[in-house]
C-alpha cells in the first residue's frame, strides 16, 4: 500500500495526499507483499509489484467400476519483480532507499490422486483422494512447505430436492520457519531484526482435520438455495 496521509510528518508525502483514495498511514498494520508502506511517487521511482505465472497441468481420467479414477499433476512457476522503498524512506531523498526490480521466483508442484463420483446405494456419490505438493523458492530453498493431505466427501441425495454433502480433509505440513531472537540467545530484539542475523534453519510441523458440510435445496427448477460451513487450512500464497 502507498501512504496517503495529509498529516504525514514528511511534508513531501503530505503534499501528495489524494482525497479520491482512502487514507493510509505509514504506521498502519496491514497485510502486504512489500515490507514497508510505500512513498506516493511516480515515474522511475514508482513502487510496483509485477508477477508472471506459468501453469502446467497434466490430467488423466478413466472410468473404473462405480467411479472415475483421476490423476492430476501440476507445476506452477512464478516470477516476481518488486520496485519498492525500504524502511526510513523520505521524500527528501527518495532514491536513497529505493530498490528497483528486485527479482524473486517461486515454484509449486505436486500431484492429486482421487477416485471420484463413486455411486453407492443409489443416493450416495463418494469422492476420496490424496494430495502431495511442494512449495518453495527454487534458487534458495526449493521445499519451504511440504504438504500432504487426504480427503473424503459424500454427496447424499435426500429425495428430489435436498442434497447433503459432508466431507473431511486431513493435512500434514512440514515447513521451514525462522528462529525468534529469544531462541538465538539475545536478551532483546537486535537492531535491524530480522535482517541483521541469519535466523534460518528451523523446521516445524502442523497437522489436523478440517471438516466441511454443505446443504442444498432445489426450491424450483430455476432456483437453488444452499448453506455451507467449513474449517479450512490456508496454504501459503507466493
């Protein structure tokens, strides 16, 4: 996000306030891809984030018995160029803290194997499967996240109008994480943390069950109503 604050202590930033956009203070806590709130500059010093993504999917399907075998291999390559300001950037000398076209790439690859749409007892359609994927930074750490999961879902037809769809997925995630400064023997947070010390090398694991439930009602041939609830595991998004 770009700072948009008429009361910013940097007069150069305050002068560029645009009331056509929401106010955004440099102190705001905000989820963002860039490390710091950005100065409202244009031209060659414009902060921006560009990404090119390539997708490769190979899918094999084959009827087998009462259901369908589905095997899906996937490979995603992301390339990202970031032009941004670092901490302490000022309109007095914006070039001092500006870094242009900083390149980072990411890769996600994996495979899904499932046996789906298994017709059972006339009113059930069951899907069960497993998924394996690796997410990482090819040049630095190719497997930051190693994700394994298994799932099952049953579509239950209750008469002509009602459909009940329960399901559950189990996740097991191995991940590379960072040591906190207190784990590295520091009495307090060092200046410039976390960039002032090598705090890599720590691993962690997360696992759990994540259920879901959906109810559908076909009110008329043209109108369907539904309600759904689920507990989800949010995988990283590069």
